């Protein structure tokens, strides 16, 4: 029996991004923008069609080796797609969240690359969301999420035949839905290939999954640079000057909603009775955190962000900064004081 869909985990509290849409009240700007996007897309398609590569190895596995420099055509291709997906990349960079990387990959080999956003989970980069160029506009297609409350889960998988499998379910009984979609060749939208109700972990659900999905951890991930992050009027303390280890997470923590999380030195995490395995504590974009993969499941991971005493999660943070805190989830929940976990042992 195949194990479930292998998705990685967000470093912590990843903001679920909505699709970038053009403003109908700005038709002139939109027309100009679309024209520029079309030119960039034509250049990018030429590069994509002449240099399509097979995804093989995670960039995290090559961290100890010297990364080869990109060719001029590859550099131009990257810049073109950064321009095409500028709206989405700007939203990611300007919000306080833990999306740390992005990558472009042509999933259906039609000459137009899709955008993946991801997060560093310590042992690799894990995809969080997927966007495509619907009529040259960056548009949401799929995402991975673990809600901090209510049991909602979602995940996605890109298959070798160019289709995308989207899953949504609840953690309580595993009931949910599976949808397999294929992008239209002209990127005008997508077509639903298969759609059904499923129970996560059931034979029927596993039979609907592709045997050899694309290993998205091996995409050519780019770091979302700090220079792209909009400066807030609120000054957030720089915790990067101090080094923290996984030992800072060890213990039992609770939030105002009654959720409890226990973390042991062997990186085992128990969240409301469900166990998972955590990665190393690392710093990405001045955020300390790690990812947790539920035991016995390839789906439904979540992130833990560690906030030392005095640190501010964002300009919306109203938590007790005189204490250590944790934020758990895959979206920016820093504005909700009930989401913060405080140490109780």
C-alpha cells in the first residue's frame, strides 16, 4: 500500500495567499501590463522550450557543494518570470510570513512556467502554494495548509503527466475531497479530470494518487531576498543576532483556546494528541522555526515559529512579549492573541 502524499511542512505560520487579480477600474494600466507580460512570456517560452530539465535533486542536498552559475539565458528567463509573477511575489515579500523561497517550473510542458512558493524546513525546501499565468495574470491554483483550529487540511501534488491533484479534508475523520485538474494549453484556465469524495488514507484515495509524482523539493528554488520585503513602520527586533537551538522548543505549551503542544528533545511533537516529527530549528528571513511532519502520513504537515522574549511576530502582534511564545500553522496568525502558545512546564 502506498503511503500518503508526501508534502513538506512550512517553517511556520505561512500566509495563505489569494490569487493576484487585475483591477477592473484600471483598464489602461492593465492593458499596458498585459502587453509587457506577453512580451516577457514569449521570451520565456523560448528559453523554457530549449532548456527544459528533469527535476532530480533537492537544493538542500547540494548545500555543501558550490552551486554552478546560471547562464545568461537562464538568468534572463528567471527575470522574465519574476516580472510575470511580480504581483504575487510582492505580496509574499511584503507580508510577515515564512515563505522563504520561490521557484518556476513548467508542469505541463506548454512553454509557460508556473510559480511555486515554499519554505525552508531545515532539511529541504517544501512547496506551499502553486500559481499559474491565467491570461498572463498570476492566479492561484493550489496550496498546502494546516489550520491551527477546526481540523482543516489541504495539500497538492504535481504529477508527471502535467496534472495537479488537490486534496481537502478534516483531520477528525479524514473526510474530504480529491480533485485532479489539468491546465488548458493556452493557460485560459483549467479542466477538471477527476473529482470525488474521499477518506484520507483509504484504499480508494491512495488508488487515485499518481505513483510517481514530481519531487518538488528538487526545483531550482530561489531565496526570497530581504531586499524585496517592504519596510514596516513598526520595528521588529532582530533575533538573528542571537542563535537558538531546538532545546528552546522543548517543553509543554498551551494557547488561550486550550490547544496543547508538547515537544521533546528527540524532536517528537504531540499536538492535541497527534504525534509528528520535527526538523531542526533554523532561521529564515529573521524567523526562527521548524516544520513538523505527522507520523504515518505524507500530508498535513505544519510549522512552528519560535518567538524569544521581546521578539515581535509582526506589527499586528499583541501577545505577551515578556514570555517565550510559539505560533503554529501555515498562515499568518500573528494578529490573533489566542493563537500564541506559552510555556506551561
